[in-house]
């Protein structure tokens, strides 16, 4: 059977994968192997359900239920000395598991330990804001909302932070294309000039590598030079430029375009 | 009255005569002392700020999205554009994260070179900070002095990697090149002059009445506030927490070098200024030690610069050009990209601005499934919400200056 590949994932994909290749895993070790982490985990386990816990790359990862997040972080801050919330964000698992994984990266300076609290929420669910515990979550949660559309309950100012306030779509979803969607292409034209100017201006080009050989305003045409601004409507003269010298180089065959097959399809 | 239409919107920065006499001042995003693209909406009672609302995103390029669409090595030059004042430290943070994910051990010589680059970057960043902040306050001389010294460092870096600002000088698994012949001598010349240079800046600033008035007891961040807002680096150390990742969770060879972690319990602008100055001295100290370490590497004939891991890292150029298998590996690694193991890492390094973290979730593919960049400046900008109220308009400039925010990093 073929491996399942979500159809609406528009991110770059490996063009070749060995179907028998099994990826190695970053080693995980049990929490009991570290005294300090074991104590912290016990403190969490005493009051909350822990779905999974292990140590990976020197940091403990604890999976909890999403409704417990505020209380778990409060416990960690007040009783386990995890005084800083370094980072928090989400991971998009919509296609395979139908939801998001949210992680809170915490630091204890007294213990010199870092732990990661993780939880899974289903699509459309919101999370409890931890902004009352850590002010840093104020901006992190806004960023998470901006990028994934996950709302935080009880947040004082749940607005977009990096994208414009009237943006549509959530850029870090796997279904959102890298170059932006339809809305992104017309965003600035619509906003500044109005929809009626769409035909005159055209959509915004967000592909920085785009080359249009019929656009003589912006692109030079090696071999087919025309004055700037010339309107090209097919019927180009066939004056093929030769870049290989006549005498030739030792061992290298001269390229003859007529006798060669040129594959035009870049996706061949 | 202005005629408004879509092209000429009615856009007035200042609103007068509201009922409560509150004025809303729009500061930036093109203000010269906004250090990039910071927009601040300030609610004012007379000259005093009652509410501050930082607005960011004017330099947002979606680096996390880009990372999901790039192979690991391809993303390296993009990290340059985060903290573009000290770009090697971003390169390094990313390289270290991927190395931890794979479980690579980097050769010692590469480690020493990396430490040199990191500390040079720290000096460059701190000098730049001093120059721009002093300029914001009005101390033009310090600006010119500090930029002169920074220029020497940029020349050294240029000699190493060919670029002055966006270095891309570090690779996953090591460094691409050995340092050039003139590197050590140039660096030594610079380091010989540096103590006197720092003393010059201090002579100009430490007892300068204007500088003291703008710095002392302005922008005081308490320890609790700094911790709660996720402040790191000099911002945290100025607020009484002696936390330096180089010391506490050492990476590379920072556990072999001797340096102090300057900190202050004052928390104000002046404390931050003092910490930057002291850190420059400490960086110089580290650089002196790395020069000795490098010379020892040369003496011991440790020539390896890249880790040996054929599954992930291309072989040295000589092998690629002479051995078929190395060439094949190289081809696969360039066209398809390396495929790190399935797993997650969050790796932090002490960048000049603070804790620079890279969170990578790998699903075993050549593209990271999720990459989160934890840039220190993001929270150092956020703290302005709580820090600015109560201060006066001129303080805004000095506070933004000492928070040392770089917008490439805030917006990513």
C-alpha cells in the first residue's frame, strides 16, 4: 500500500523517497534517568493526567490534557521553579491527526533545566491563555493566533501581531502556499487602489525567481535582444547564439541544438 | 482640509482635544530611532506616556514558513537575515540545533573557529549597539568611534567569508574554511587596541551629564518583570539575574575558557549600558584564549573542519573531487538534502541579544516539519508595553536604544 500523503499539504516535498527507508529516531530516555526531572514529573502527576513523558536531547517532554495547561504551568512556576516561559507555539497536524500540537518551552534557572509541556487540541478548539502567569505569553499567543488561527481564551488583546490586522488566512498552516494565496496576491492592490484597478495593475508577484521572457521591460533576452519596451507577440527571429568556440575543447563534444532533444518541461 | 480618497487617505498622526485631553502619538515605523521598523502607538497625558502599544510586523518575511519549504542547508543564509547585526550567531544557533538533532560531534578546530566568529560577532553587535544608542542620545563622537572599531572587525570577517553583514560563515557540522593567514594577526592588533577604545567610550559617557540624565533611573525593569516577559541576555542580567547560557549550559568550548558574567541589580538603562561595556571586555578575554586554543590545534595538527557523517554532511572537497562515493553522497545531499532523524529539539545559544533558540520538529524528511525561531528581541519589544507607561517622550528613545532590538529578529 502506498504511504498516506495529505493532498492539501502544499509545502515543498521530497521529490524522491526510498520507500523502504526507515528514518532513525532521536533517542528518548525515560524520565527516571534524571533525578530532577523525575521529581518535577511526580509533582505534575500528583494533580494532573500525564499522557506521556520522556527525555529527549537533555530536555523533558511532558504531554498533558489541554484543559490543564494553565494549572500545570502555574504549578511549574510556583512550585518547581520554572520561572520563565521561553517560547510557545503550535505545530500543524491537521491533515494526519485533525488538530494542533501546542508546546510550552520552559526554563528553570535555579535547576538549569528546560522542559517542554505539550498538548494536543482538535481543530477549532481554543486554549486557555497563560498570559496571567507569564507576560511573555501575551505576544506568543498572539503570534500563534496570527499564524495558526488558534485562539487563547482570556487573552486581553487577541489580535494579529505580525500580519496586517485585516489579513485572511493563517500563513503557517500546511494548506497555505508559500507564495501566498489568492487573497495575498490582491491584498495591496485592493487596499490601495480598489478592486476596479485589478485589471490595470495585476496580481502581486511574490515569486522572486519568476522570469517572463516576453516582458522586455524587466528582462534581458540573451540571444534574442530587443529594445526595451518592445511588445513581443511571437514570431521571434531564430538567430541562435552559440556560446561554444569553434575549435572546441579537448574531450568535449560541441553542442548542436538541432541534433539534440531539449526538454522544456521543468517538472519532467 | 485634505481631500481624501483611497490614494490619499486622511492620515493624521496626532489627535488633539479628545474629551480627556489624551493625545495619541504615532511613533514610527519610519522613525530614525525606532531601530528599524517599530511602530509605537503612545497614549499621552501631556508629555507622559499612559499607555504604549508596540506594533510590529513591518519586516515580516515568514522565515518559519520558508524553513518548512527549504532543505536544511538551504535555510542557513536565511538565518543571516534575522539578527543581521551579528549574523554568524544566528548561523551558529541553527547549525547547533541541527547538529543536536542528528547527534553530530564537531571537530575541535572548527569549534575554536566558531567561537572566534561568535565572539567577533558579539563585539560587532555591542559596538553597533553603543554607536546607535549614543547617536540617539546625541553623542555623535561615540558613534564615529564605535563604528570605526566595528569596521575593523567587519574587515576581518570579510577576509574570512567574503561578506560583511550576512556572513553565512558556519555550516551544519563545522565551518567551511580555515581562517585566513592574516586573521590572527589582524585580530591581535584589534584586541591590543580594544581596551583603550572601550576606555575612550567610557571617558566620553560614564560621567557625561546628559548621558547620565538620559540613562540613570530610566526604563527600570524589575527582576520579576524581566523573568515574566521572557527577557534574556543583557536585559535580564541588568535586572539582577546572572544568567548567561555560555556559562550555565555551555556549548562549544565555553566551558574551557575563562570569563565573567557581568550583572547588575539596578535594571535601568545605565545598568544595561554598563553590562554591554563589560561584556565587550569579556569577549576580548575569550578571543585572546581562543587564539591560544587555535594555535594549539595547529600545533597538534588537528586539521578537520567538518564532522564526518556521510549520511548528513558532504565529504571534504578533495574527497568529492577524487572519490566516486563521496561525489555521489554530495550529489544526493545537495539535490535532496539531508534527512535528520525523527524527533524534536529546542536548542539555545547566547546570541549578543539574548537567548536565541531554534525549535525543530523533524519527521525524517529533508524539510523541517516545523521550525520555530525564538528570537530574544521579540520579547524585548513586547516588554515596552509595560515598560513605557509612566515615562516621558524623550525616554522612549533611550529605552528603545538600550533594549537593543533588531527588527530582522523581531519580525523574522
